[in-house]
C-alpha cells in the first residue's frame, strides 16, 4: 500500500506506476497494490487532474474511478508493506497503525538504491501540491518504484 497525505497526488501516482511496472514484468498476480491517505481532507475525491495528466503523458494507465480513501488499522494488518511518500506520513500513519510494531512502514525512496536499503532513511518524495512540478514528482516516484521492484526480486 502506498500512502501520502491526501491520496490524490503522490500515492495514487505511485500506485499506478507500480501497477504498470509489475504488469510489464508479467507478475501482477503476485501483488495487491493500492493507495490511501493519512488525512481525511480529500476522502472521496478523484486523483488530482495534473497528476492524471502526468501519468498519462508517461503512458501509465489510470483508473478514472480511483477515489481517495483513508488508511486504517486493518490496512496495516492486511498489507506486507506500507510505503509512504515522506517523513510526515510516517508520524501520521503511526498514530493509525500503532507506530509500526511489525516494521512494515517504508519510505518510497528507501528503495532508490535497492542494494543499500535502509528502512525510513530515504529522501522524501516532493509534494507537487505545493510546488506544481508533477514531472519532478513522477520521476522521483518512478525511481523509487523501480528500486522497490528490484528490491523485491523482480
């Protein structure tokens, strides 16, 4: 599960990028990939249009029915990995999940170098909601997802 603050930009971008990568490798049946928010502000809203544009510009399929949802304690129990976009998400997710008793929480850029992974030590994915550069954020997400896939042995 990919997680960011509102689930309308970064985490759905990561969800769709990673789904495409595993489909391209022919291993999508080995994964259940989704995304969620740590906040409730955007619940029910669709993916932010500039994020959709950037994904489509990079030939990444987008589920037009995707709506923001909030991560729950049950989600923490259900997923093997909870991958956040920034340090701020870890703190907020910790309040929901009980502060990661099973060491499931990672930052996406922990995987930027899949041969030297250190949990929750990677850089933050920049937030395009504030800087408006969705291309920059896409490239960061793509690097993290490539590294994650390699880290997982694909």
